[in-house]
C-alpha cells in the first residue's frame, strides 16, 4: 500500500503533505526530525488525514493534486469540522 498523508504542525498550524509506503515509519521520521527539510525545521507534527492507494503512481498523483490550490481547498472542505474545532 501507498499512503498520501497530511501533517499539521501544532505550533504554527502549518501543513505538510507527502506520500510513503510505510506510514508509521514516515510519521515517526517527521516527529523525530529525520523527515524532509520542511518538517525537520519544526517539531510536534500530528497526522490529521491520510488516504491509501494500491498503485504508487496513484498516490504520487494524489499528492501532487493535494499540494495544488484545488487540492488544498478540497482538504479544507473535508476537514472543516477539525479545522473549526475550539
């Protein structure tokens, strides 16, 4: 399986979108500062959304879409209750 995931930094509420074949390992990498440059500069990442795919190219395509303006609007719509929590 391949996963597209969305992390939220708990300090600044910034987002990181990525894909991986091992979701648990990748999330731990990000939390421990061993992820990409973007996530290693901040700590305290929380997984707030993910999708699973059988085919790697489907996951890569979905990641690219979610990083676009339309994709971010889609995520805001999907996560509207999470984003509006007190």
